[in-house]
C-alpha cells in the first residue's frame, strides 16, 4: 500500500483513502512507515463516525498530516479503499491540544462520485442544515474526548475546497 503514488486530484475529483468506515466506533489510522492501518483508539460508547473518514494522499495540511475528508455515500467502505470524490465544501477549523497553540485542522466534506443517493449534490449548501450541524458537532465532540478543542471557524464552498487541495498537494496533476 504505497499511497504516495496515488495523485491527490484527477481534474475536479479528489482521491480519498478511507481510514475509518461510517458507523465505526473504532478510529483507524494509516501508518506510512509500516504500510498498514492500525487501531488508534475506540470512541466512547454510543459514538460512531457519521460517514466514512479518510485522507487525501500526497497532501499536507497545517497540522503536518494529509488533508482530512469526511466522505458521504450510500454505504460504508473499508479501511484502505480508494474513492474518487467530489468536494462539497470545507469546514475550516482550529484545533488545540491542552496547553498548546491552536493550529488549523480543516475537514473537507465530499461525496463519492459514484453515489446514487447523493449523486446530485454538488455543494455543501445543498445538504440538509441539520446534517451540516451534526457534522460540526461530531468533530467538536470527537476532539473533546481526546482532550483537544476543535473550534469551527467557517464553512467554505466546493470550489474553495478544491483550491485548498490543489494548494496543499505535494504532486503536480
């Protein structure tokens, strides 16, 4: 599994590697040194990921990790699955560990390009307002359980999300 060979972009689609599937209480993470997915932690009882969660290969965010993506699609995937996605928007946020300076740790929201149920959605504004609030609250709560503070700054549209991926890409596409 050498994800560094996978381009981050293909025209207006982003490539996403799933780490944690929807409805999982376990948080998985990719270990590039060992080339495996490993269990990072277990969420508190009753807490699960609302959608598949992963990263865009060959990108780097302000926190030093690949850009994070929450992927909306009809059924859950599995760790290591490569999905071509259309970015819907981005939740710009600051994240701080206890007694440390806050850093940007944005979350891109995307839809699987082959999704049937969500195939007609092209921007975050088209999602149900309640769903958008729940996504925001999930990340706040998820980080709180890790002793971190996640502060949403603002929501940006699909074009801005795509521009962020291009800016943060380590390869030329």
